[in-house]
């Protein structure tokens, strides 16, 4: 299968992967044949890319970071616990959800640990909109990959994993009309949104089975190293390392997920935006580690090469994720090849990826979201 920009879809193409709503419900199943009406509906939903079946790429398998059952169970548990916390105000109420979420964390860690060299792959590019529960899971998975790459112990992975999974739990205390407002927030509304960090800390700090460091992750994940973040304007080493990792994963997932007001960015565009905050918003060494852990060109996406040819990313090479294996499907004149062939960019250094077929460079539109995501 391959990942195709919405503007390049044509009637008769068949879906290669299911498309989900923001509630996690299946909107369209794999094998569905697209019509002009369905393509128009996908555009209305703001979906930027979909996976389609394709004879030239039928053997290209798009990897999933989590097993389907692990993901399903995690989302059910996250949704249940977050909905239970909705409207929670008492400072002394203890809810005992630590045990349930620790079980979820163990399953996630087993899935990630079972991969020879885990990398950050896109989790939900074919979903219709941003969703708090899915976002929480994505940030958790991305953060754990970074933790594994950083050599964290099992205990540290549990701490940072729970912190990432629950980093936005304070948003359960924010009025829904503000949290889901499709247009720009007013200054007053933005101040209310910012309170989710302190709400989250209050909910988690005395919760049995939840490490205190997880509560600090909820409190600090919007702090930035130059002091421009919130709620306290902390700088540099005043911010815990866990919170710095979660900040990166949080911003990355926000940018690579569809929103009602814009389409998702591709990974390489999101990483470019993150790099504009190097040394000011984020630690440079952390950005470099993050970049090395991200599959910036997702498996299945069509890319333009410096040779003028067009190819599909066939596989990611963990040692050099920026130089994937490419299956060339169109020649420099744009003609479809009857016999596609592969180029290994890790060894063919004279060939470069110059762009993504059908994509517009919208990364500059995202720079303002690094503090607002």
C-alpha cells in the first residue's frame, strides 16, 4: 500500500487502511472503493492523507507501533479514566486509577520492547480529527521510544510513560466549549486552557500507583527552556528531563494530527518546525535524539527525488532513518514504470529526497503552535 495526498485521490482507488473518526469509530474500512462523493467527504473532514492499495506497492507493509489489541485496550482505559475525572474538583478525592493504567503501560512497553529497533512512526494520520484520548496514547508511545533510545531503566520508563499518558489529564477540568473551540482562543480562554497543567498536577500528586514524577510531567510539559512556557516560566535545568521529552512528543503529535482548522503536517515538516525552537524552546541534544528516532518519511509515502523520479518509501532503515529504501514508480518525465525498481538512499548518497508528492510546504504555518499545542 502507499500513502497518498488527498488531492491525488481518484475514484476507483481502494483504501489500504481504515479511517477513524475522532471518537475512534471506523468511518471507512479497508478495501472500500473510493468515489467522488467519498473523496469529497474525506476533504470535508480535513483528512490530508490516506493509505490506498496499489499493485506496484502491494508488498509494502506499513508497520504499527502497537498491536491492535494493546491500542484498543489502552484507549478504552484512558477514555474511562479521563471521563471519570471530568468535573473533578476536590483536592482530597482519591480515585485509584494507577493500577489500571500501570497494566496498560506494561502492555505498551512489551510491544515497544518487542521491536528490534523501535522508531517513532505515525500513529493516526488517517484519523479525522484531534482527540484527547488518542493524543495521550500517542504522546506516551513516542515518549517511551525516546526513553528506550536514551537508555532509561524499566522503572524510569514506567515513570515517564505514565507521565506522558496522563500529561493532559488536567484538560478534563476545562470547559468543553473552550477545549474544543474550532477558532482562535481569546486571551482569557487561553489563560483558562493553561490551567490544565496545575489541574493535572493536583489530580495526580496524591494518586496511589502514580509516581510523583508523573504529576510533575503534567505540571511542566508546557515549560520551555528559555522561560517562555507556563505555568511558572521555568528555565533550563529547572524543568525535569521527563517533561522536556514529553514537550517534544506533545508538540510533534499535535502537528502531525488532523485538526478542524488544518490538515496534519508530515513528520519531516513537524521536525523542521521543532528545530526552529532549538536552544530556546527545546534542548538541542534532545532535538537531535528525537530526529534520529523519527521515521521522517513514513513507509508508503510518495516522494520526489533529486533525479526527477517519484518513488514510494518501501522501508525505514533505523541507523539512517532520513535515508530510506525507495521504490521508484515514475521516471523523470512522470511516466509510470512497468518495472519499478529500488534505490537504497543509505548507499546511493548522490540521490536525495526533495519533496513529497502532492504536499504543500505548510510548516511555516505551524510555528505559532509550539506553545499553544
